[in-house]
């Protein structure tokens, strides 16, 4: 529940910052995550829609008391997964993540549930794109980035810290 609350706070802060002036560091992160379109009014509006849908999913989980969140053994390499039945399952070792990593994982999974994002790639700690668990690496385009769970989750963190 702590990670769920933290995810809600992170996405709310990101929504508060999306239309404001960004620090140089935040602008650089957003450009690396989405490309130059992130700084355009249209790009910001698209990212904002992903945040709103994600926040709705996070609040739904909170209102349900976390009943849609489970701890289960998952496929190798997976820290968590969002299922079509609405359950978000975390691997037992997920609790050992740092607070920031667990919050980003919570937001990541709720982008799947609320914004229907995909896993076109994963991001390492430096924000570099890495293949997804299926070994795929979608092309880097704004559309793919705005529909990518790791990108939306990482950008929420960046904006929340703007």
C-alpha cells in the first residue's frame, strides 16, 4: 500500500508539473525519454493523458484497498505484471526494491491497467532503452514512447522531481 500511495503522489505531482516550465535537467530527461515532441504542447497533452489514465487506475486500486494487487511467483526476470483480469501481480522479491524502484514499478503496471501501454522496451537506471522480456526493442518514436510503460513511469518520476 505504501508503494501504491507513493505512485499516486508521484503521478499527481507529475500532472502538476507537465504544463509548467521544466528545469534543464527535467527537459533533458523528457527529451531522452520521448524525443523533442515531449516539449511541444501536443506532446505534453498526450503524455498528460497517459498520466490521467494511470492515476485513475492507481486510485481504483487504492479504493479497492489493494484487492487487485497480489504477490505471486512470476516468469523469470519479471518483477511484476498487469493481467487482463485486472490483477497486478508482484514477484515476492519486489519488496526488496528501493522505494523509488518499487514506486516506478507500481506506476509502470498501472499504466498497463489504465492507459493500456505496452512494453516496447525497458529502461535501465540511466534511461537507456533495453529489449523487453520477449527480446524485442520497438523503434524509438514519440508514439511508441508515449505508449511504453517504462517511459511513462520514468517520466512521472522525472516530472514529480522537477
